[in-house]
């Protein structure tokens, strides 16, 4: 009697179902996230997010025009793919951006800037979109504009 080549594979598959402790290999794999051809286990969680602004306060005399620069960082306790965006007090939102962590650690996010040309109090924050919703504290700023007019005697 001639045996078909796949009969041995069928036997191994049946043995692994009915006798899980047999020599048939059992592999449990955690899901992975691929980024630029790199495989990253998605076991990590976001454990922190921070945002800062420079300058915190500015008083303009004469022309009132100032750029505020926002920086931040995201911290994870393991490998993770983190999607985030910048949000603002005027309800504007930046594009979704991604950071890939291959291990636990802290990584800086892409900086954001906001040009203001009038007296204004505002803020920006980093909003984590995935793997979990989370928002940093507001990086608040104030721009005070004065006319800068001097009396001439």
C-alpha cells in the first residue's frame, strides 16, 4: 500500500489536537506591528506623555508677531507603535504621527509651532490616539501685545 505524502502531516495535526502534550509543536505568537520592514512586538503600554512650550510668556512692543514652539515626549514600558497628534486650545488639530518603540523608553515627538499675531492665551497638548487614549497636560502660553507708542517731547 502506498502512502500519500500529506498523510504524515495529517497525523501530526490530529495528534496535536487530541494529545496537546505530544511532540507536535505548539507555538503561541503575540501580534506584531510592522514598520519599515521591522517587526515590533506590541506588548508595551504608554506610561507617560509630556508637552512643553517656549516661550511660556512673551510681551511684544510694536509689531505683535511671535512663534511659540512646542516639544514633547512619549514614554512606554515596552515595544509599541504609538499614534499621536497635537491638539490646540482653538480646536485645531495636527496630522496623525507615529512613533515606533522597539523596547521600553522615552522618545521625543515631532515639534509643533504656532504663529500668533495678537494678544492671546492658549495651549497645545499631545493626544495619544493608540494604543490607548491619553492626553498630556496643556503646555500653556501667553502673548501680550502693546502698542509700543512713546510720547515725544
